[in-house]
C-alpha cells in the first residue's frame, strides 16, 4: 500500500476498484432499505389517514342519524307543546324556556338524552310548522 506524507488514505491503485465496488454496494443496499422503509412508512401513514377519515365520517353520519331520529321521535310532542304555549300570555322568552323544559322532561321520561342544541332545534322546527299553519298568530 502506498501513501503520501500528508494523508492516511491508501493510494494503492489496485485497491480502488474493490473499494469503489464496496462503497457502491453499501450505497445501493442502504438506499434500497431506506426506500422500502419510506414506501412502507408512507403506505402505513396513508392507510392510517384513510382510517381516521373513515372513522370521522362514520361518527358524523352516526351523529346526524341520531339527531334525525330524535327530531322524528320528538317533533310531534314539540309541536303540541309549542301550540299549547302559543295561546298563553307568557312572553316569547318564557314560552321558549317552558317549551325547552317540557321537551327535556319528556325526553328524560322516555329515557332519552337530548342535547340543548337538539331541543332548541326541535322548538325552532315546531314553531316554524306552527307559524305555517297559523299565519295570523
């Protein structure tokens, strides 16, 4: 092995092809491993993101269906409450609070739990229906 005075790198010309082949092989092996890991990692990440998106869509659909079921189940009751309260002398705010209380109590009696927003939605829908059938009210 030949060397120069300034460095420790071997200058044996006959070793260059062997060293270059070794470096090339190492580079190719590590590049392939990295590509496989990246490909698998990317695939796994993509799969995970798709599963999360599907889960979110399922939850959104389930919530919407639950809300629709609640509206269907309690709409007739809410309309009867709004119709009854419309003929009272209570203020609009007092009527709303009373309707809210009656619908919430009915839901509890039926073993259902309705969120405040669903109860308010029921009141709004019932009032809209009431106004459509009683335009002078």
